[in-house]
C-alpha cells in the first residue's frame, strides 16, 4: 500500500494520518449487512459461516458472512451451489423488516452529519461532508466517528472509503473491508488506481473485461496508457471515454441527496413451476399487498401497474396498464394485476416467477383521491392504512387477507427477491 494511503482497523494505528485534504466524499458500506443484523439475535453463530437467503431449491443467496465467503459463497449465487461449496454453513431466511429498521437508524445518523446523503441501498451510501468540517472535524475524523457510532448504536460494523470522488471512495471502502477505513489522498489517486485490475472500474463487466484482456490490458494503469481513440474503437465512444476518465480518477458526479423512486415492485420465484391460476392469483395478491404497503410507506402513488410473468422456459412476458388516477391501494393493484395476468393468456401455462410493479410515481398528497373499483372511498383505504399501523407495531404478517392465511402452511413459494428502482 502506498505511504500516501492509510488503512485503519480497530485498535491503535501506526504512523501519521493520511492526508484527507480535499477528500470530502465518504462511501459507507455495512459489512455483510443482512448477516450482521441476524447475528444480533443469534450471537452464538458469530465466527461460523452463515448465509442469508431463500432455502428452497431455487433459493438465492442474499448475503454471506465473511467466513462463508472464504469458501467462495457470494450474494446472488444459487443457494444450491452455496450449500455445495460450504455444506457446514448455517442458512437463515431473509427478514426484510429487521434490516429496514436498522438501515433507517443508520441513515438517521448519516443525516445528522450532513444533509448530502445519497443512499444506494439499505446498507450503503455516499456522504459529502464538505460542510461538516467546522462542526465535526476533518473527513477522516468524521469517518472514524461514523464507524464508532454505528458499532455503538447498532452493534454492527461498517467500512468507509474517503476520497475526492465517488468512484474512488467506493473502491476504497471495498478495499478495506471488513471493518476498515481507507483514505485515498487527492494526490494519491493514480497511485491507488493503477495497480488495480481493470474489473475494478465501474462499468467493466465480464464481456468488457474479456475485450480488454484481448488487448493485453489487465490493470487500470495499462488501460490508462492506451490512446482514447483505441479504447473508443474497441469499446464504443461512450464506454471508451468513460473508462479512460475513470482510469485517471476523474469522476465529476456529485452526491445527490435524494433520487425519487421510479417504481416500486416485488416478485416471487416459485420452488416448483405453477400452472394453477388460483395459486398465481393468490401470489399476485400477496405481492400487491407488499407493493401497496411500500407505496404508502414511501408517500408515493403510481398510475401504471405491470405484471412480470416468467415461464418454465425462462421466457418472460411483461404486461402493463396505466390507470386513470394514481393509486397506493393494494386492492386496485391486485385487481389490475389479475386482469393483466388473465389478458396475457397464460392461465394454464407453467410459471416460474411472477412480479408486480407500480410505475409513474408521484407524491401521494398530489394524487387525486380515487375510488377503488366500485367500493366506497372509506373502506379499502382506511382498512389498508389500519393494517399499516398494525404492521408497524407487530410486523407485516400480523394482519393479512384471508386468502393468504394458508401461505404459512402450503409451501407454494419461497421468500423472493423484490425491490425498488
């Protein structure tokens, strides 16, 4: 490691601190976040390989402890492969509510430091701390404070990269995991970047890496020395220019405090392919309930409802409908999703995955108050908001439609992958 960079771990640190002048961008990344939160309730599993994800035959790894990663287990890997690589791993189901509560507390800490917080997911964010220096100290000191307070308040660890740009700060946090802090001085960016493999550059996937390897480019430094025109000829004008800039540490992106959700959705992969329309409709109901709750939680409503239907052959069909008025009601989303499913002509086709998504979002306060498919306005709306209140206190499964009660016993589907964009 260059003398201009300094990696901080728990305990006393030798040598002078790294120069963080001009390094106002922090990238904070929780360490094995889902696993870390689970271990708060299962401390006896500390030090053992632990995997969080779906346990069914089509389950996917959502997170893996560092002990499990030593066996090659990583997120997005099929659970069946993870079990083969690490048969001694303890597999825990996904518990989204717990992660959301811890994430909200961590982000509250971030926003107490600076209003310039750009969340990338539940467990990572960029912070611009340029305006916090007079109150809280230099960037590296703020980074150390964040690590200490996350540990003290939440009982989990995080890694922090400190740099002059978002790109380098994110690379730095990755290089110092787990439970580390790495400062990359503004005048040490090239020294930091050039020994790294080209795959470290944002935008370099497997195919681009193969193209660069054919050109004999395996490190960022080698790529940086190639003429821009050569990169553009091989990769296209946009990608060539993009990688050329990153290879020299140039990234003009600013920390954007809030990016409105473009859509909110959820999807489910069945353990075995399903061709029973009643099972499909029940799953659409469960997903509509989840999406409606997330819309209300985010304060949004949306005009476009879409369904995603993936067949056993992996062919995927998407159908969408734009409503007359925005909605945040699960009842409206469900009825629309069922009509889209029926209209797709797949009622007796074996499905592997179904999804529900709402797009064209706007703040719910700006949306007209709509009636829910011939129902009085006071009825479904008030019922769903009452369910939200119960869920906030007792958990999302405390109250649910009668059609979903047997979900706890029938084993039709595993916990799925769902999310926002």
